[in-house]
């Protein structure tokens, strides 16, 4: 090693000692992100068999293949859940290993038992996307390519783990989906049936958001908090809005506040900024900005059309 690189090494090692809160040396209990994302991929195989698998699936091998996947998911997930319980929950911080292991297994078994329900909800989401988007060629296209379906799938998986009290892992999953799709849904958010995200880029749905059935959201929508200045003091409080059934929210709209309720059948127009509750069957729209037209000196008009020319 060169002298210059040796100096860099010493400086980096000193930095490890100076900032222990961002260093995990010798920490064998910290969960592994790559294993969690591997579980997420295998869950996608289970939820949508035949769509993303590398193996050709047939009626004579589907039982063995799915059973093997579920065994692999359970083994990995129990290990990762157990680590997070040990590190991030007061109840199990100093508990005996067998007690933590037992609770981890209970959580994972309850989660796996919820897979049929997750599939049922996702089937309704796919139907909403196909029926609600004239650009959709088929339901297969929706499953295979729509970023909103992927983000919704990950949320439905992560929300089950979140509801079972699993720390960290649900957020790793949803932030992965965020990085892939541009859609940021906190695992705590509750999504109803027939949920459709159209386009999706730039959507933010906060932790305590509650969304009913048959809700359609376009790109750039924020379901957020009025203020986060309170930081950790706001933990556990309802900070994000409630969206009731049959609501449509168009692109760029912001709906803020834990007491804000968008009642059934309402339509929130593009770029609207909403901080108060909206009655049912109400249309909310932002006032159109005034447009100003100024003649370009380098443009000639002929028969109602314009021709560009250079001086």
C-alpha cells in the first residue's frame, strides 16, 4: 500500500471511531438489506407466479416450486425479523434468544398467512388500473410494467409487516420501491381495494394516510403533514389525510393534515392545495393562473399562424 493510501486508511479508521452511530463494525445482529430485497423478489414470484420467475411454471411443478419459495422466504425473513426485534424493540432488547426467535417465527407465520389476502387486494388494484386506463393493452401489461402496481404491491407486503410490529424491514422495502418507481408510500399508510396510481412519478403518501376503496391518484400528488417541525414529538399522531371511497386526485395536488378528510366521490383538481376537509361529491379546483401573451419581435403571423424568421 502506498504512503498516500495508507494515510487515507488511517484517516478513515479514525473517522469510524469518531462517528460510531454510522458504523456497524462487529455488529452481527444488524439486518442485511440485500437479504430483505431478495425476500421481496421471491414474494413477487409467489404473488405473481409466471410473470417474473426465471423458471417455467407448470401445473405439475407449481406446488413444489411455490413451497420451496415459501420455505426460503420464511427462513430468511425469520432471521432478519429476529435481528430487528432484538435491536429496535424494548420488549426484546434484553430478552432470551429463544423468546426472540419464537416471536420472530410467530410474526413471519402470520405474515405468510396473509399472502392470499395481499393477492386478493392486488387483483382488485390490477382491475382498477386496467379498467381505468384506456392506454392499458391488457392486465398482463399492467402487472408486468406499471410502476404503480409494483409500488402498491410492495406497500401491501410492507404494511402487513408494519402492522405486525416489525421495525426497519418494511421501510427498507418501500424505500426500495421508491427508488425504483419514484413513488413514495410509507409502509404505515393504509390502502383500500381497487387502488390505482396512474403514471405515479413524484407521489408521496405519508405514514398515517388512510385511503378507501376505488381511489385514483395521478402523478405528483402529496398526501402529507401540515408541519413536521415537531419531529419525534409527533410520532404516533395522525398527521396525514384520510381519503374516502371513490375519490380522484389529479396531478400535482397536495392534501395535508391529519384532520383533513376528503369525503366519498370528491374530485381534487390538478395543483390544488387542500388543508381542510372536503364534503362528499365535491369538486375542488385551483384557480387558473392568468396567462399573458407577448408578441415576439422575431415572429411573423400569417393567416392566423406564425412563422419564425431570423434577423
